[in-house]
C-alpha cells in the first residue's frame, strides 16, 4: 500500500520504490505446473497453424506414440494433412507415394527407400505412423537430402561437391544463428573432436540437413496451399526454431507451432511452443536370430554368431550363408530384417543355409530356430 501524507499526496519514497519495482528486470521465468492440459486443449490451437513440428528422440518409443497422437487428433478435426519425415531421403519420394497409394507393400517400400541402410533406428518406432498414413491416404514427404551428399561434406567439406551435387542442395545456407552454432559446438565436443576444421564440416552437415529439409517443406507448402504439414524430426532440429522452423519461415511466411517431448529435455524459455509429457512406453522386444550379417552374392553371410543366441542353439555357424527364412528367399540383410519384422520372440522359424566346406562339397541344410530377443 502507498502511504500518503496529510494532504493526500503519495510519500515520495514509496513512489520511488514502486517505480523501481516496475523497471526492475525479470530475473526468472515461471512455469506454472498447475496449468497442465491434454490433447483436447492442444488440438484446437494446432489446427490454426499451417505447420506443426513434433520432435523426438529417435529411440524413444513414447515420443513416436505422442507424434501419432498429434497426427490422429488433427486428422479427426478434418484437417487436410501431410506428414514430413526426416527419416526418408528425397530421392526416394516416389516409393513413399506408391506405398501410401497402395501400389506397393510395406516390405517393398522398405527395400526401395533403403530404410535399413539409410536410417539406423528400428522401423517399428515409425511403423504405426506410416500405417496410419497409408490407411487414411495422408501423403508422407521425404524431407532429408541424400546421405551420399552429407557423407561427402562430412569427409571433405562443402567445397568438394560437384556441380551436379550442388544442384541437389539449397543454394542459400544461413550461418547467422550464433546461438544455434554454440549449441552445436557443445554437441560436437561430446564426440571428443577438437579441431576447428572438423567442427566446420560438422556444422556444414547440420546446416545442410536443416536447410535441405526446410527447402523441401517450403516447396511442398507452396505447391499445396491447402495442406497442413506435420513435420517429424529430431528435437535438436526444432528447438528454439533454429534448425528447420526458421529456415522454412525464411522461405514461406507460414504460421507454425513447435511441440517437443519433455523428459530429458532441458526446458527453458523459447525452446518450443508446447512441451508434452507422453506416458512412458517401451518398444516390444524384437525377434532376433543372433547373428552379425554381411551381404554376399548368394544370400546373407553370417560373419559372427552371438553366444547363447537362437542361432547358436540351432547350429548356425560363422561363414554360413542364409538363403531363405521359412521358404522365402533372402538376398540381403534387408530382406532378412523385413522377414523378421512380423515375427515375435518365441516364434519358430526355419533357416535354409549354405555351409561352405574346404574339403567337401558345399552343404545345403535346414535348421529350426526359436527366435530370441
């Protein structure tokens, strides 16, 4: 309360204290944890945004379930959706289109997009999202540029790219976000690298990813002015709008919202528009044979057998070549992974093997295994 003198005027010392309080800088931001809402509150806000970015830690199943929940909620409102995915590379877009259109199977899509060669994480994290997209006819957009280009930049720098390769990347790459550069330096330091030259290449690759994905997203938005785009990407590409979002906005002035999963996230002002805390969930154990694989001309070469695995118990040996699983020919490790995709730990399978022998003819044999996890 302001004290007044007998004439009714405010005491000068009180007035000065009030003015000081009004000009004092804010020293802390407050997150009101009592204001926690469900998707029913978030969804109406997201429907008003042209682009919705939903982050992830790639091997956190709960994050992918949260992504699907956002997509399902927006679809239920009647939104005309498309889904942009970091996990697919742009040259393989035709095969995603064919999969969504029902022209090819899931197995064919995985082979043709080279999922297992180009994205190291378990496909089952993303499988429900892709199945929902196919069921509802929601286009899936391959956002990333090809690994061949980023690999060359990582090894030799941007200057090493050929003219043909340069035609496949954005002409405009923005280096001006210094806060983003500093965050990337911290990530880079965790890998134990020290030379500034190595960091420069690391930065080039990161920005090439970000700009490439942003350019593809912006082009899609321009070509499909009625579509709402949900972009799924690693949280590091989204937080503080630094990676993809600001680079999309530089190309297309669209409304957007960033939704990041909490948990391991260092929550700070400006990191996102919304933070969700999905219920903990673990990906069910995969069915495994227990071998290290290499490609061979005849099938899948067993380079090593894991101790106490299904393969060891079933009599599989190093240098065996797997020709078929349950009668279906497998010509590559990808083929074998796809055949195992629909299996569960405890299922019985039959492997057809070619066993090469120095002193005798190669032996073809069948072995029965109980899949492990």
